[in-house]
């Protein structure tokens, strides 16, 4: 059962807390690469969703995203490599999207600062 709520700030806080504790984040990946979607908040911007636990990522691994695999990323690589690269590419991070695909979309630099 998901621990995510309709409170997207609370879900962001959980993302930071839980990923620090587990030293992992979870995303969806297929043979073409990692899942990225159009931002619902910003025009002409992509967002890559990540979750702080496997079960919440698996919840989204259905329908049009069924061909993806739930894949873990070690937190140190995510923060020290991914966030830098995604920032350079202008891609936002979607954190702990809930069942309605709602979640905070944050700039990679802003997310990195939350880990300090």
C-alpha cells in the first residue's frame, strides 16, 4: 500500500527522508531509456519521475508505462551525477508522484540542496 498522499509537499519531504534512509531512489526504465514526460506545470519542459520506494514506483509500472522496469539508483550517484546532468539538460525531477500522477516538480539544483 502506498504511503503517498494528496499533499505533494508532504510527499516531497517523504522522498528526501526515505531516500536518505534507504540510500536509493527508484525510477522507470526501458530499452529506450528512463521515463520522461511533459511537465504539467511548465510549458515545453520535461520531467523525470522518481520515487523513494520500490512499491510506489511499481504502482506506476502499468498501462502505457508497463513496458518499463522499476530500477533503483544509488542515492550518491543520483545526487552527484544525475542531478547535475539533468540540470544541464533542463529536465525537472518529479518526486513521489501519487496515484493521480501528482507530485512536486523541482529543479535538480533545488532538489540537491534538500540533501545538504
